[in-house]
C-alpha cells in the first residue's frame, strides 16, 4: 500500500489542495506526471498565474515519488530556472511577462476563493433575513 500524499516532504494543505484539484490521489499517479504540465494545468484550472516556485514543489514531490530521497523544494529552483531558460514553452505561464495578471501563491488563491465563498454566504443570509422580515 502506498503512503498518502500528505506524508511527502514539502506537502502541506495548499499542495494537497492543488493535487486534489489536479486529480492526483496517489504517489504512483504523481510519479508519472510532469511538473511543468501540472503547473500549467493548475494555472488554467484556477484562472490564476501561480508563483513559479509551485513548479519547484511539484519537481520535489515527483522526484520523491520516483524513489529519490526527499529534498527541500528550493533545491529544485535552479533546475526549474535552467529548464525554463532553455525552453520557455515548458511552462509559458511561469514567464514573468505572462499577461494573466498578478502572481498568486497557492494559498493566496485559496484565500481569494474562501473570501468569495464568505461573500456568497453573507448575501444568502441577508436575503433570507429580508424574506423573513416581510
């Protein structure tokens, strides 16, 4: 039996949420994936440009799932920068000139969604209060 994704180094709530959004449930699934494609898909699914360091987290977790010893995500930053310099098409959204808008970290993206959820709930409760006051 495979260990859960939550036991990987560099994985917290934000990354677990990203994996769930990307449909990744097991280490075996993650081991078969490409970090740059995952990043592009995440940006597409959330309609946000995420911090390119998310690629580093994906590289680190994929490496660990492929049997390599765990390493902190920032050890993969140089690899990402070299790969994107050699081939910017690997992850075009990671390019700082990408026009989607401001960079958002995974947690900032989720906090924006949480804020939007609170606003919807607030307007629903205000609507219910108005209806009951009639």
